[in-house]
C-alpha cells in the first residue's frame, strides 16, 4: 500500500512536468499552424433522414399454402409416422392412441389451406397518391401485401405490375397526400460519394445505414448493371431506397454478395433511372414490353479481338442468329461483333440486351458491326420479346479427313445438305482436333466457317490458309458448334 502511495506521488509530479512542457511548446507554435482549421468531419444525415423517412414503408406479405389436417395417412395420430417404419404393434410411451387395423386402408386427411407469413421488405413512395416502388422478389407469389407507414398506419396494397428481369415491382395503396421521394440521377454518382439506405432489415423498420459508392455499373451477369456500395444492407432492406446527399433516391437496394447470408460489405442497388423506365410501362399497361433482335451473344476476349483485327476488346460477339429473325433480315451473321446499337456503344457484351430491350418494338435502329477487319452499319427493325427460335444442328459429315495441319486439325468438307440445313455456306468440319487447336477447345464435329478474315469454303482451301499463317500471332477461327457460333483464338504453333 505504501509503495502504491509513493508511486502515485511520483506519477503526479511526472504529469505536472509533462503538462508544463506541453504548455510551453504550444506557446511557440507559429500562428499559421495554430490557426489551421480542423479536418472536416463525417456528413450529418439528420436533415436528409427527416425528409426521406416518411416516404419509406415496411412491406409485409403473406401466402396461402396447402396443409393437411394431421401427421401421416391416418390424420391426427402424431405417432403414426413411427408405425409406418416399426409396424402397427408400435406403442408410444404412455400408451398413445390405439394402433389402427393393418388391414384397414387409412383415410387420407382432407387438404386445407393456411395463410402464413411469407416475408418482410421495404419500399418507398414515388407519388403522393400511393404508388410504391419495391423489388419483385419482395411481393412475388404473395397472397396479401400489407404496407406500414412510419406513423404506424397500415394499408393493404395491390400489385400494379412486376418485372422479374429487372426485379422491379409497382404496388399501390389507397391513400392521398403521401410523401414521395425525389428521383435523382444515378449517372451523376461517383465512386467514393456518400449514400445512405433506409429500410426494414430483419423487420426493424425505419433503420438508417450509410456508406460510400464502391463501383458504378457493376456487371454481375444479370440484365442490369448495379450500383455497388458498402452500405449495410440485410434481409428486409430489399426494395428500400438508396439516397444521395441531396436527399434524392438514386437506386433500389436489391441484393448483397455474401458467403454467410448476411452483410459482408458488398451491396447492390438497381439504378433508379432503369427502374423508372419499367415503372412507366407498369403504370400504363401493367406489363413491360421489350425489344429484341434475335441473336445470341458472348464476350469478346483480348485474344479474339487481336485475331479478328478489332482495335479494342469491346462489343458483343454474335454466336448465332435466329432464322428469319430481325437480325438475320438486317444482314447480321454469326461471328459479327456488334459495336453500337442505336448510337449507343456496346462496351461490354452484357450492355446489348439492356439497350435493345429499352428500344420500342417496331422501330428501326442502326447497328454498327465489325466484320472481316472493318465496321459496317446495318439497319434492323426491332422485334418484341419473347418468342425465340433455335437454329437446327447438323449431322456430322462422313468423308475421310485431311491429314492434320499446323493447327492440329483434320477437317472435311461440309456436305451441301448439311450446309442448307444449317443455313451456312462452305465451311469445314473437324474430324481430328490435336495440338494447339485441341488445347484451345476445338472438338470433333465443330464446323470452321472462317479463318481470321477469310471465309472457309473447302478443306483444300483451309489447308492453304493455314499454311500461310503468321506463326508469330494467334489465329482466329469462327467455329460453329450445335446452334452456337463463336470466335476461338488458337495460339501460334511452336
């Protein structure tokens, strides 16, 4: 105890000396340094939340599911399941119900229906007369939809329309003088900007979380590019707004990327401008009409771009063209690379379905394509989704193959009847795939339609083309497999 007292006294003297030193050093700080303003703090979301919160709603859904009146075929005996396995002589502890007669056929229980909770989500008003925007997956298959406002009032909502492809749904309650959110412009978002979410994670309504924009136009292989943020979003946030610092809604919180099912720092929102295009149609007709051109597409890799002379690895590679579809009528061919549609550049292959889908069916659109080392413009009359056909697959040709060439391919001519069935001209069919071509993925039965910028017409001509290849660069083969056509880059042989 004494030692502790001495130590405390020493410690107090030490602090006094240090404090004096600090005061002296502070007195000699230059005025220019001493007057430097403190760094800016984190944004205050109070005003934004006060204005936006009344526009956000909690959505609760129920579903009617079929149930049976009891367990097992006998109806109400909870131990009958055990008798199925252990025989009619099984007796539960304490006796239970008498065992049924094994010779008597059990009467099936009558099917019943029961209303059960289906899920919880979020939404927000986009008009004062009760229109609410949310996710399709929040309301799909729901029997009843209940909307709770921040003031505690609850309304039963009706579905105006849904769109599975964009995961957007429009519902409505019979109410007036609601507080809608202001629609913002997601194209003005930049990485690093602050955003916040309001919703009902795990049913906890009016929960506010914040974060920053992590990426713009995040491509996940789905129909729309997403806004990626690190805003905490959990089950129940779906359908709620993503709001910028101006208090405008710029997205609909839709998905998280997680290994655990909970938030792990990556959340995805549907851009509000894309959602509002869908809403305009849902509000008018209750459904969404989209354009189509009748092509199947894939990605343009760097090796393929180099092989076909494309300056940049951009655009959508046409793998097949629907027979008598809009694209075929416009002159599109398998192996073309679509660079622009309706004057909009196709940076990624996944841009094309969205851009075409937003084009009104029946209208004409210019389409810039890359073919044989140069670009050309085609005019296509846009069709309407759905109704797509698939091209027929051909039979394998029977003639003996030519000896394998420098690419490791043994090929034969494609018979005329197969060419007619597949709607192709010329080409050679692979009978042997070895060497660099085999390693690149070519298989027996593939049909080679072009080598670099030259159409393949016969096995003899193909051999001559291969012999003239530059061994210092990859070769591009336009290959048909089944009803798919794609460019395959084959490395230079060594």
